[in-house]
């Protein structure tokens, strides 16, 4: 093999590595970085928001990790802001764990529904496809039931976590249907 052909191979390999890094950066910016995004609730998650749903309160957010990340950048301290909104609204602020390295699930949409009197809670997030698969595998390998699925006792409550395709479902006090 000549010096010239080795140089070409290295040049092509370097170019491909640079292209892969650029593609990953673009993916991160478009799919994961904080920014304002609009959306429409999918039929599965819209059922949690329906008037005949067995919950007193419900909330739906498009791209929560992006929209709330953008809100965090604008208000300064999102946790303080949300706790004040909870206090003003007379609703206890839920304490859910992070989703692996993310503060909120990297989802296309999330729906939360709860009862203030009975304590029932149901949350469902449509996780970004590649991240959902990686989260399940990492959860199984690390024994992290929040990511892998199963039963978790936390803060005096029992949660049932399961995956239904790209939906990550967390339920407490209600059947995770």
C-alpha cells in the first residue's frame, strides 16, 4: 500500500468521523436541546385528558424536556417557579425521579393525570425512539426499575412502571391501563 493511498484512507476516515460528529450535534439540537415546540396530543395520551377520564386533574405537554428547558432558561429557576405555581393552585408538586441523565423524560409528549383526594396518579410519556430503547436496556443492566419497568416503592407510594412500545407509563393507586 502506498503512502498516497494510506493518506486517502485516513482523509476519508477523518471526514466520516467529522460527519458523524456533526450529525450527532444536529440531532441533539433538533431533538433534545431546550427550545419551544408545539404539538398535538396523540389519541393514546388524549384519553387521559378526556372529560370522562377517572381523574380530577390532568396536564399534557409537548416535548417537555425542550419546552420546560426553554422555560427554565427564561424564568431562571424552573423548580422554584413550578413550586410557586403548585402552591398558588393548591396542588402538591409531584416529586418524580429523573429519566437517566435527563431531568425530564426526553419525550415527544407527556400526559399526567391525578386525583387530589384519592391519590391516584398516571403518567405516560412518548419517549424518543432511540433513547427509549437505550433506557430500557440501561435500566435492566443497572437494576433501575424506574427505567426498566416493574414495581417501585418511593416516598411512601408504590409505583408501577411499564413500557408499551414507545410509551413509558408510571402509575400509582390506579391500574396502568
